[in-house]
C-alpha cells in the first residue's frame, strides 16, 4: 500500500503521517503549505506542494507514486471564517474533494479515508452523540463536512471505492513538541495565548445546564486521532474491504471548560481565575461522543488523558512561542 495524505504537513496530517510510517505504511504528503510546516513530516515522507483543487497535479502524483489509498485531511476548518467566507469554504472543501475524488476514480484507487468532523451534528440535545444522531450543522464549515461525507459515499458506491468517514471531536495535544499546533484557534492554545500575554483565561458563559455551568466537550489527543486514522486505513486495506464506514472519534467523556482551564493552570503554573463573559451564540451546553462504534468497527479506543493533552500541548507552545 502507498497512501497519499492531503494536508500531510498540517498539525493533524503530520501526526497521521508519523503514525502510518511508524506502522510500516508508505506515505506521500500533499500540502499547499498555507498552514502546513514541512519540517513536521518524517524525513522519509516525500512532500508535494500543491492543492487538492489542482486536478492535473493530483493525476500526476497518484500515477508517479503508484498511490493505492488516500487519506483526505486538507480543508479549511475555522468556524468563524466559514461564516464570513462561505463561498471560499465550499470552493476549497467541497470543490477540492470533488476534484480529488475524480482523480481517485480515474486512477482506479479503491480506498478513501475522509477526515470529517463532529461539526456535522450541529448542536444536538443529547447526552452522548452517536453516529445515528441526526446531522444538522449550524455553520458553513460543518455543512461542507457533511456534504463531503455525502460525496465520498456516493463516489464510493459509483466507483467501487471502500470509504470511511471519521467524525472527530475537539483535538488537542502533540506527540512531540515540534508537532504541536502553531495556530491560536482552538481552546487550549487560546488559553495559552492569553496567559503568555499576561491575561486571564476567558469563559464564555457559566450558566449552562451542566455540573459547573460551563460548556462540556469531548477532547481527543491528536496522537489518538492519528492512531484512529491508521486503524481505519488498515480496515480499508483488509482483503475484501468494501462499502462505507462512518465513526465518531472521541474519548466518550466530557470535560467542562472550567475543568480544562484548571488543568491548564496546573500545567503552566498560572492559576489565575478565569474571566466569565457572556455566552457566545451557537455554543451547545454539551457535545460528547459515543465512542462505541469506533471500538467495535476499528478495534480502537482513545488511550491518552486530557492531562496528557494539556501537558504535551504546553511543551509544544513553549517550543514555538517561547512561553
């Protein structure tokens, strides 16, 4: 097997590349480097600079490297940006996937793994979100991920491609400091950023119907997420693999924003109390995955704790930001 990982030099992509090469898989990375960092990739992974919107490039890469499976991670992923620039998100996320699937079908590739998101669910009022929970995304980013799932399944059925869609929840941590997330878009680096600037963390609303009044989320270590991609790739590579699979990737346990900030304070030594501000529109009180199907279908369960996520993320932040 030879796997093409789109977005392979990104925060998640580099972890997936490391997990797959560590397990003996041959990997090629494609990345436009808008957010990717080439040095994140293992030394033996070739990097092709380019976009999944470039059909000619995709055809050439698939042929030259004799690719037999694709892991598609490349996408724009910021919710607020998607609200402000919906056409860009549809063009890059759905358009790029369309171009890639055309090239995959033309090349006769029979395995396709799509990295989706819990954003496809929107804000369901349930204790645990299962794969059968109705999908009702509330922003263009989530819409593009749901449309992507539809497209992947349809193309799989039309062209005999075995497909899997992984709906992952809130990603944090790093397998090594140099692989850490360098952006300030997710909650853990956002808190680090405020502490580094000598500002208190912020909590948006403490009057939700949860044990401590703050929102509850399911956090997944990026190294566990990478292992889930490896497990799904192995599932698609099994003899006689066919059809499509959709699974949640989470720990199945909720952590409140206040609990998370407490853990961050312990990791950083900065335990100043957070500022409580007004609720943000669209924040659901609780969003926690049911991880049962992933265990059943992939033989995978998350192994790393939230404390490990925070501690590893802080080491990465210190390396990249001098915190």
